[in-house]
């Protein structure tokens, strides 16, 4: 098999940058691991190490309420040497996961699904970046690099999500469901991606063979829902065996995301709201917040039915804003998918505002957190205010890209309106 020299150079450069940070700045990984912008109670590498210590000493890792991650991480990291003594072993694992994510992203770009789906082809389809450009944008994104060096377990979820989308875009629906099941097992929220992912699988199979009888999209989705559920049940059963025939991990791993008992600050919107919440209203607003998060799935899937890949991209952006414990790792996943839609960039209206707000929050977020926690010259409002700006910037990008994609479809339906301004009524 011929080796693509440009891809090899890209991967080599990405590996070199990450290794340089690990080797030249040995204290940097531990520094970034402690940052609330990168590590959350459900993804922290430090908490993983504490759970691993208990696991290797024959104690349940879920005793004490510190470890909240999937049990399958325990035997995986137990195979690696102690990162305090041999940090490069763990570093190579995380670098390999980043490269696998980039490979999946480039497979998505190669399919051309972002510009030409089964039901819609953009008139701007020639305006697109190559798969190497897309891969480079992901591998050299500062958020991606920081997430790799900080070693949160969220990058495993991101890798599984990208492979689920890549397999769906290439017509491998069963493998796609397996990857989505793994992502859902690791982080819970990816299960909400099932409806648009099933539609993407259906559309791709229909494109490959118009004569093949696949039934209706509903029947296709239900059959694949069974595969997804069976795979998740299998993973949970394996976890039951790993934890010594105990279901304790369910409440510690998934219950914490549903009920939010740990209110450690992060870049999301939930923690401060529930700190200020009276206990008598807590259950009600937990239901409201989760209903709000899930409500985007149906609306976007029906409204942008012609482009299921864009629905997946938008939902990933929404989850990066509104999930209980978000981090910049979740945002980096969304930002890695946005370059697939180079053709709609000229139609976006608020790019300058969104990028400016994003940079503003990126640089001032650590400063406001320092003023609150270390300098003592501020309070929680300082940090929460900057996280609101961060969420606003991402919301602006999600909303603006949605406007652009709908405008692109509208100009195909009404060619005479191409280039004309839209007035709000």
C-alpha cells in the first residue's frame, strides 16, 4: 500500500509537537490536569489515577465518591506503567488516540457528505478544504493539543464519536452503532446522537444501492437501535464483572451526570445555577435542563433532514455548551467538524463577533479563575460570567452555521433569491 507522504508528514509533525510538550515541559501535564477548563469530575486524569490506585489494591474504585469514570478505563490504564515514573507511556496512548480521531475526521471529509448528501447537493460544493486541511485543523488546534497533554478521558469519547460518524458516512452502519455505543458507555450523552446518525447510515446505504430494499427510515432506525442497546448492555455487563460483580458503578458513573451531585466549577452553565438553587426546586430544574438538552435532537433532525451530518455537527456543538460537565475537549470536537462546511462560511453573518468572544473568553477565563480561587479578589461570579461569554460565543457559531445551512438550502429551492439580503420581520 502506497504511503501518503503528506499525511505521514502531518502525523509526524503532530506527534513531534505533543512529544515536545511532554518532554520539554514535564510539569505541564499535571498543571493542565488541574485546570477546570480541561478536566471535569467525570473526565479528570487525576481522579482516574485515584480510582486506579484503589482498583489495583483490591478496593472498589467507586468507594469515596471521587472516581466517576467508566470501569473499562481501569484495566486499560492498569496495563500502563505509573505515569509519575514513566510519563511517556501514557503520552503515547493519548497521542495515538488523537491520531485515530484525525484519521476518522479525514475519512468523513473524503466522503464529501458535508457538501453532497443523498437529498441535497450544495451549489457551493466546490468550495471545500481537503481532508489533510481538515486533519491539520484538528491536530494543531490549541484546544486539542491542550486536551491531549492534560490527558482527560473525554478524548476517548471524542474518538469514538468521530469513528461512529466516519463509519456511518462510509456505509458501515453496524460498526457505526458499535462506536456510538462505546461513546455512550463512556460519557452517556452521545446516545442522543442516535437519530441523526441512523439517518446518515440509512442515506448512505440508499446512495450505495438504490435498488436495495432497506424499508422505511423508521424500521431501519429501530433495527439499529436494537444493535446499539445490545452493545451497551454488553459493555455494562463486562463492567459488572470488572468491578467484582457490583452495579455500584452505575450511580457513580451515570448517576452523577443525571443528578449533578458534584458541583465542581467548569466551563458549563449547570454548576453555578445549582449552587444557588434551593433544594426543593432541584429535581424540577434537573428535569428542565435535561429536557432542554434533549429537545434539540428532534427539532434539528426534522428541520435539517436533508443533511444529517450537519445535524450531528450542530448537536455536538449544543452538547459542548449545555451538557452537565463540559470542557474545552468537547468544544475542540465541535471546532474540528466546522471546517467540513467551508462552503457556507460566506453565508455566516456573525463570524467576527463569535470569534472575538471566543478569544476573549479563552484568554480571560484563566485570569478570572485565578482572581477567584487564588488571589481572593473576586468571587464565583467572576468565573461564571466569563463562562457565559464562552457559551455565548459557541452559541453564536452554532446558530450562525444553522442560518447559513438553511440559507444554502433555500437558495437551491429559490434560485432567484441568491445573493439577496434577508430582512427580519
